[in-house]
């Protein structure tokens, strides 16, 4: 008998082991299918574009994908090919497509619009077109996978009936420093790999194949100016300076280079991901912390925008540290940490406007929550006051500087124009029309004082004229900003689904509550079918469920701060008229996703409790019902390394600020020759006269500009026909191969000052880097797409290195080493005809 019982037990153990293996394999397959459905990673399919189904309108041809291939994922993951060759240029807007010219295409909600590269009619031409898209699955597949996982879990429960393990609180993980260090290290390696391997990453606005443009170019130039000792320069010198100060300090320690700045952004992202682990601990859901870190690394806006020198990169980790530090101060009722938390939030507000709005929201919630805990009212007032004092100690010195330098007591001088644009009943946000109107009224748009005074007056007048209408527009813009979050066209939904599903499998396996897993499957399938759209009612329901079902006061405190972060981002988006929602969400999109995941988890728990109660009343077997909810353990201490990280962040900001002040006091130092070292007119005439192109030789000297410059960044290469929808005509598509390079110019004293993007044809491989060069270029005049004004594109014609004699200290031009570059055809056509003759 004993032998038979032992054989039976061994057989059950083998079956149980096989069921566990099958569960793991099935779960892995399910995860891959979810990633494929939302991220389009791995499997693709090809759709043949039949000529008889192509329609034409406004010179653009249109074809529609099958119905099951019209999800937002396809907007960016679809590729149009002509005779097997992919289209070179993807338009960001169907409205702009007709004016982009041949060779551009656009995909939106299954509609493929395109203009053939040769201008032919695809309905009658011999070209064959196909669309390559990620493979999408039928709804029945998701129900089948859920049923299979459910069957495997039930089999495991039956095989181990009566011996179900109880879920335990992972106390050892909460007390160890290794998890947060592991998250930081993995995130840092992933971020560095992204910026190192994808050096040509482009968003078409701030970064064009590695070149920093628009705002990114301005922040980089100001950081370089600080590192050189010039102080705050560029048009952004009246805006929040923290990111530039930190970056300038890094440049001072290392080298002023865009790639160094991108690596610094990678470190900031790694700090943010480590902060998510703490957020998961505070909210008592470690899976959520890991999921949010994966959203940043694989699904959100953060890694792509880490390629840009943008101030939001600093606000991401600081926004997370502001939340966890506010939790620490309120939970411990600590005056010391309240002062530090306020300073952290103040530092974050010096990087981005989002955390300026979290400051009052956090302060109010700290006060209210402390009262609800029945803390001594004197202590409540003290920690609330110290929180405000800590923030003021950081923000007020900068505002006094603004008053002294620019005459206005303001944190950032771009606030006025953003508010005025958002208040406009006709435009709804800051745009070229509002800027042109200010210029027509005599406002110098390059003068921040005039801009601030004008737009603040406009803002007050618009609000006073129709307060209720303004309030409605703010609410509408805040709601509209949700559409700028990463949606089903990104990997965010798949990551959240996998995080919830993985946590659910673990919870179900430990407690034996099969209802929990069944409800989770239903929620995930519903989310997939709804294409993960985020609407205000869904967000409000998630916030209510997450807060209402928080099982511990410390968790409820964290959920309240998370809700406050969401409100702050929505508020700034609404007041700004939704002018730059993606940039607002770069720093705080995790708060939305965290709230949605918590709300979904709370809903799953609620429905599971109801279903389990029903099964118990029906006297279902214990191996089906499982055990109760997991135990709630008190957590009153700070997560490991949190306090030291907060103090390090404050110290780093203080050291960086002090260093930049010292460098500015010292002043810039020359790195090249002064203007008097040689006669540029004589040199230009001589070198231009040697140019191999006759038309360049005969052109009047007035057509050329000469500057002493340094080339430090690598050039970008653009293929023939490749272009970007940027407002600067530098990046227009052109029918020849060219490069664009970032040069830093020297002023008359040999000090590095302004930066220029030069365009040219040929190769810059033989041009020496980090060496003074005499660059001779001509400006190709085209139209700025925003202002409508003429814009000069510097086209390099001649470059000659400068040689320094250490004995005499003199500089000379090495004419023998001069290199000549072919002029663009448009430049030749723009030269005076007299010169051509």
C-alpha cells in the first residue's frame, strides 16, 4: 500500500511539474502575442495594393487596408513599397501630404495615402505597390489563450489541492538595496545602448539624425555657452535653467559634445527607472514599478526624446523624486524630509513647468492627509510650511534674478505667451498667428521683456472678457491632451497588459483564486479590443478605484500623490491650450499609466472578490475558490537608498550651480585666432578663385561669407530625395545626396560663440575636427515655413585649416590643405546672372 501511494504521489508530482512547465511556456507565448499585437515586433505581413482599389483626390492617391488592420499601431509601423523599394519619406500629416511632393506617404487608421516618386498614376503605371504591416490577430485567439491558461491553472490547483501556498509579502525585497541597483543598472545599459546604436534617430522636430534643432539646439547651445564661461545665452536664457546648468557641469567635467549630453540623458532615465521601483514599493505593487520602468525603456516617449537636449529629460527623474520625497515627508511626518522634499520639488520646477503645478497640489495633500491621520496640528502645520519653504528657497533666488535682469518677477518668460495662446478663443494655443500679431503691434519678438509684458496683458484681457468660456477651453484642452499620450501605436499597452497579466498569474498561482485570473483575462481582452484608448471617464474611474481600494494609509497617501501628478499635467496642458502636450507628458506620462494600471488592478480585485463570494455560497471546491486576499503589512520606513538619493540630487544641483557661477565669473577663454590674425577678404578672394566650379569663381565676393569655425560633431548624411517636415527649409527633400554639419564659430577675439548648421555636397572625412577652420559659404535663401520670412541656408564652398605657430603665436591659413565642395544646384541658380557670364 505504501508503495502504491508513493508511486501515485510521484506521478502527481510529475504531472504537476509538467503543468507548471506548460503554464510558463503558454504565458511566454501569450506575452509575445500581446507584444506583437501592440508593438508589431517580430511578425509582419504584406498587403498587395490592387490598382482598381486606388482612389485619387487632390493629386494624392489613397488605398485602404483591410478592416482588421486599421488600429493605431499601423499608423507608424506600416511601410509602403514601390517595386520592392520602401518609400523614403513618411509624412506626419495627411493634410500636408499634397504639398510635400512625390515620394511621400502617410498612413492613418488604415488609409494609405501616397504620391509616387516619379509622379506617375499608380492605377495605370507598371509599378507594383505593397504595404508591409505587423501581423494582427483575430479576437478569438485571445479568448483561446485565456482559456488555455485558465485550464492549466485549474489543473495545477487540482493536482496540489489542499496544499496551496499562501502568498507572502516580499519583505526581503523591500529591505534590500539590490533590486533598485539592479533596475538602475539595467536601465542605464538599455538607455546607453539606445543612444549609441540609434545615432540617426530623428523625431523630425527637435532632432534630425543627431543634429539638435529648434528647442533642443537652443538648450544645447546654452549649456555649451555656460561651459565656455559666457553665462546664460541664447533665447532661452530667461527660461528655467536647471537642465542647462546640470548639462554645462557635465560638459565642464567631460567635453561639450551632443553625444555626451545624450549619455547624460541616459543616466537621468536610469535614475527615473530606479525611482519607479520606489513608487512600486510605496503603492505596494512591485509589479507596477517594474512595468512603469519598462514603459519608459520600451514604450513611451522618453528614450526617443533622450536623443534631444531637452529640459524635460531632467524633469522626468525629478518629478518621480518629488513624488517619493513628498510621500516620505508626509508618511514620516518629518520636518527634515519635508524641507528636503520641498527643495526637490522646487528643483524640479526649475526644469519644467509640470512640477511647478505639483508643488501646491502636493503641499495641500500633505496637509490634508496628515490631518486625516490625526497627527498633532502643530506638526502638520510645520511640515506643510517647511515643504513650502524648501521649494521657495530654490525658486525665489532665480525669480529675483529675473526681476533684476529682465524687470519682471517671473519664473519663466515663455509662460506669458503660452498662457495667452491658450486663452485665445480663435487660436486656442500659441502659434505663428499670435506671434505675428504681436510683431504687427510693434513688439520685438527677440526681446523677452517686451514679449512677456505684451502677452501677460493679452492673457488678462482675454480671461476677464469671458471667464466661463476660458474655463471651458482649459477643460477641453486638458481632455484633448490625453490623445498625445503613447497609444496603441506604441508598446505601452502591451507592457501594461503583460505587467498586469504576469502579476495576476503569480497572485493566482500563490493563492489558488482562479476567479482573479479569469477576471484579469477579461480585462486584458477588453483593453485589447478597445485599442487601449484613454478617455477622461476611464481615468476618473481608475483614480476612484485605486484610491478607494487602497488597503493601507501609506498606500492611500501614494495614490493621492499620483493623482496629484496627473492633475498637474492636465492643468498645465489645459492652460497652455494643449500647445505642447507631448513635452508635458515626457515627464509625467508614467502617472497616467500607473493610475490606469492601479485602477484596473483594483477593479480586478473587486470583481474577483464578488465572484469568489458567489463560488463559496455555491459550495465550490476549495481548490477552485482558493485562499483569501494577501496579507497587508505595515511599511513605515523609507525604501532603501531613497533618502541618500534625494540628498545626492540636491547636492549635485548645488555643486553644478556653483561651478557654473564660477565659470561665468571667470569668463570665456579664446581657443583660436583673433580677427586681426589675417585679412579675410584677401583670403576669401584667393580661395574662391581656386574653386573648380566656374560659376563660383566668377561670383561677386559679396555672395560669400567667411567665418573661423570648429567642427566637433559628426555630420549627418541625407540621401537623394530624403527630407523632413521641419519648418526650417534646411531639411527639405532635395534630389541630390548631401550632408549637414554643426559648426561652432569663433568671434573676433577667438572665443567660441554662435553655432551654425552648414549644408554641403561631398565628404567631410578629411576635414580635421576640433581645429580652427576658415569656412567660406554662400547662403541659399528659402522660406521659413512658420514665419514666412526668408531664411538663409549656409552652403559650404571652401574650408581651409588654420595653423598655429607656438613660437611666434601667429596663426596662418594652410591654403594647400584647402578643400572645395560642389555647390548645390539651387545655389548656382540663385547667383547673379552677371556673375555666371
